[in-house]
């Protein structure tokens, strides 16, 4: 997970991400940045979920999608792997 975030941090603003700031629109980069900050120990998973109003299941789903399909899998677009759900 951290390796994927590192690759994206070179091109995007993950380095400037504040994991405690209120987010109103979750882009795939913001999702990745939050996971990156959790993995780095900058914020706990419980605190991240509480601050952002997301469930631990939703966070786990983001992690699973990244692990199985890559960073593009957490984009908010129609995704082919959802057809079977």
C-alpha cells in the first residue's frame, strides 16, 4: 500500500495531505493519501474513520481494491469488477 502511495506522491499532492482535515469529496488520490497516512502511523484507523465519517468496512474495501486491482480501482467511476456484485 505504501509503495503505491509513494509512486503517486511523486505526481500528486499526497505529501501535503492533512489526514484530520474535513473532506467533502473523496477522490481516489485522497483515499490513497488517507490510507498512506494510516500506514505511516500519522493517524489511527479508528480516528480516521471517526473524523471522516467512514466505516472500517469501507476503509477495508478501499485497501482490498487497491491490493487486487491497483489505485484506479478506488476511483468513483463504473468499474468492471462490480458487474458480478
